[in-house]
C-alpha cells in the first residue's frame, strides 16, 4: 500500500477524518448517557413526589404555574389531600431544585432536594437541616410557608445553616415560592389567593356565573 505523502493537504485530510470519527463517537456516547441520566432524574423526581406527599391514592397530571410544577394528590374518594411543588432558586453555588410537599391545609409535609451544587460540608446541609425535629428553629415541617419564613438574620425565626446563610436564604425563598405558586399568589406580594384543587376552582366559577344570571340591576346605581 502506497504511503501518503506528508503534505499539508494530506495532514488536514487525516485530521478531519479523525475529528469526524471522534465527534461521531462522542455523539453516540452522549445519546446513550443522556437517556440514562434523564431516566435517573425522572425516577428521582417520582420518588421525591411520593416522599413529600401525605398518604394518597393517586397523583394528577402535572400543572405548570408561574414556571413551577404542581402535582396534586387525591385519596381513594377523590378528595384533595395535598400537593407537591417542584421549585428552584439560585443558591451560593448554583441552582437549587427541590420538591416541597403540602397537605390539604397547606402545611409542609416534607421536602426533597433534587439538585444542588452548594459548598460541601456547608450549603449541602440543606438536604436535612430544615427538617430537624429535635431543633424547632431548624424545622419547617408542619409550618405554613406563607412568605414569612426567613432566617433569623433577616428578622425571621428559622435558624440558618452555620456559615451558609446564602444557601439558607435561597432554600427558604424556594419554599415560599412553592407555597405562593400553589395558592396562585405573587411570590413577592402574596396576593390573589386561589383554592388548591381544580374542581374547587370550577365550582367557584359556576357559582359566580349563577350570581351574575340571577342578580337584577339596581336602577339607582350608576355603572363605573
């Protein structure tokens, strides 16, 4: 077999072939690993939903509100028992993604961290820090996250993680946002509250329509 001459053209051709083959191989590996990673993330998410919800018979299809995802749960009698909200915020080291579970009275049942890149040994304590039943100042389980949950340094009553105040603030911001989204509120103002179950919202709308039909106009009152 004749040896290729060592010319610039032949060198460029060889490098191009090597690059194409390497790129194709990497693309194939990426496709395989991406499917595996996505499957793992989905399994983790489903496990988190089940873990943070109260006892339930089924979980309804996801409902996206204000960029966050709500998973409403019902018992065997189709009564609303609670919801899991997938929420996120910017922490000290990057995005913090978590699932927060609420019962029918909007009290926090549990939470699960889905993704975080906080400082090892400091911010990473968010995984368990805020569910410590032995330390009420750290425990948010059973509370209503109505936007008032803040670390003590900011005038709140929640103990921040030692040397990780930014991570603690970010975590509580995400939990407060989950509650606000579940209730159709603006995360900052807390206005415009709604019922958590879609069926209840439909009933309210039907009642309002009935009132509009039956109400008689008052001739003594001028329209706005």
